[in-house]
C-alpha cells in the first residue's frame, strides 16, 4: 500500500484540493463581491465628477479567474515546499547526534561496524532509517563488511549522497512546472483582456469606454499578479534547494569524519 499511495503524493493531492476550496471560497464570498461593489461606487463618483481619478483596489486587481488560478497554484506550491522543508529539517536533526556511538578517535573495525549497524536498525524507527544519513552509514558498513575495503565504503557513501541529491532535484520538477505555469496564466489573462477590449472598440468609439477599461484592466492585472507570485515562489524554491544541497554535503562530511576515516580493515 505504501508503494501504491506514497505519503507525499497523497499530501500533494489533498493540498491542491484544500488550496482550491479555500481560495475559491474566499473569491466567491469576499473578492468578487467587494470588487463589484467598489467599482459601482467609484464609477458613481466618477460620473458626478469627470475629473475624479478612480484609485486602484486590491480586490479589483485580484478578481479575475486567471489571478484566482495563480493564487491557487501559489498556495499549492507553498504547501509542497513546506512539506519538503519539514522533511529536510528532520533529516538535518540527525546530524546533531552521534549515530556511530564510539568515542572520538576510536577505530571502527569490522566487528564494531556490524554492532553500529545493529544499533542503528534497533534504535531508529523504520521511517527515520529511510533518511539520508542512516542509509549512507548502513550502506557504507554493509559494503565494508562485504569487501573489507575502506575505499569501497567511501565510494558507496558518495554514491548514496549523489543519488539523493538527484532525487531531491527531480522531486522539485512539479514545483518548477508550477513556477512556469503561473506566468503563463498571467499571459493568458493578458491575451483574453486585450481580445475583450478589441470586441468593445465600437462602444468606446461611441463614448462608452467602461468595457474597454475593464478588459484592459484584466489584461494588465493578470500579468502583474502572476509575475509577483512567480518572484515570491522562485525565491522560496531557491531557498529550499540550497537547504537540500547543504544537507547532502553535510551528510557526506559527517560520514567521512565519523565513520569512513575511522574504518580499519
């Protein structure tokens, strides 16, 4: 069952559903009614005073469907990034503990290496044994027990860490897709708004410019919101990626300092 329904995949699905329900509910209950009421009020003021300049409203900027889709994707991506950040933080906590369990400077022989392996498997829960540090240590001990070679143990640590770095990078592909899709939605809104403005050109010539103004507002507001969200999201992505890369490097250094350099064939 764990293979068929991975925890992270289930979390991503529920995060998307929760993001859509919450954002859409807020739009229906607050954003669009507030934008409609604001526009009616400001247009009434403008009709009484031709020199009156209508100020911008955050509800008007956010009201269209493209902006709503961008906000849904933003919260979905932030939820996934938060899940990955919590996982990376839990793995980093293991670097503060001595999983080897031997005094500093004590050589690690074949017998003591096998005892270390048994203690790790007994002390750590099954979920934590799947973290990077225990996997790297256990893989190094198993290779050392099989080949009696310190070089092989060091190589398998680097292999496990490199494989984990590649896996972490590939897991961010869905986040990168979302970061690409958000500006695309903004440009879709721009195209839709410009197209709507062109259909209202006859009314604008006759003196009714309200339709053209609304359509152009959709065009520019959708691009504005999408680009701002994309900038924030890319900052968080780069921050998480840096933390993951640092985790891999620190794990490799931990294994070299606390295990590989102390191995004695």
